[in-house]
């Protein structure tokens, strides 16, 4: 059995998961922990239709991340499509 609380850093991963970014304001996907061959893996599911070329975002739920320390209005500005 594994703990339901753990941290994943995909920096050195060869998978595509490292390309998914954080957004607690406008996530378009969610992450669920599943088991594959007895080991925990992250499965990413869309929460609505995602258009071709749209960035995939989910809520990391990491309130200590430096980008979470700025105001939500500033983050909304940063994530506003141009």
C-alpha cells in the first residue's frame, strides 16, 4: 500500500506530464493517482473539451509554490490569452 500524500517532480521525466502546468484559477484537467503494475502513477483527465493548441493545466494544490504567493489578479493577468 502507498501513502495518498506524496510529491511528484517531473523535471527529469521522459514523459509528457512534465509539460502540464499549474493553474488553480483556470484548470482544464485533473490528476488522479492510479495503480499500474502495482505502482502509483498519475493519470490526467480533462474536465472539459481542450482545444488543439490549448495549454493543459491542472491545480498542483501546492500553496507554497512561489507563483502562488502573488495575488490571484496578477496570476489571472499572466494566464490571460493574447
